[in-house]
């Protein structure tokens, strides 16, 4: 994956990444893209022949339920689960960006692992 190589070349996630408005795409956005890609690939792999055919010709547009995650938010739910397993849940603290940067960095390291091929692998690596 081209975006995974971009992610590999990036420096560690830092709190400043979350508030900057200029320059290249922040690392946490690339991480979120990789997480969505994992969710999308898992969805495609768990479709049957007829479901794939109907989706390809455009008759079925909604995302199927898989792994207990329904609707278009599968990537978002995987991201939330991964960040939670990495140790971050939003708190109204004085260092929310530092805590988020630490969790995103753990997720980045898990995504870069050669063992991370599915959403289940990602969540297992974060335990």
C-alpha cells in the first residue's frame, strides 16, 4: 500500500500534529486512512458473490454489517476501538493532544507491523 509506505516514513506522532493548519497532511490523518482501508478490505473480503455483483453494478449502496459493526461507520468504529485499546479516551484534561498523540503513535506502530492485515489483527496487536 502506497499510503502505508508514507506512514512508515513519517516521524512519531506529536501533539502539534493535531492543531497545525499548514504543511503536509498530518500523520494522524494518514493513520485514520489506513484504519478505514483495513475496515473496507475486511468488508470486501466478507461479501458473497451475489452481494459483490449487486454492489458492483450499483443496486446496493449501503455497507453490510460485519464483525458486529453496521452501517457506513465501520471505519470510524474501528478507529475508536483501536484508540481505546491504545489507551486513549477523550477527557477534558489539560493535555488532550499529548494523550491522543501517544495513542495514535501506538496505533501507527501496530499498523506498520507485518502481522497487521485485518481489523482483528490491529486490535490484537494493541492489547
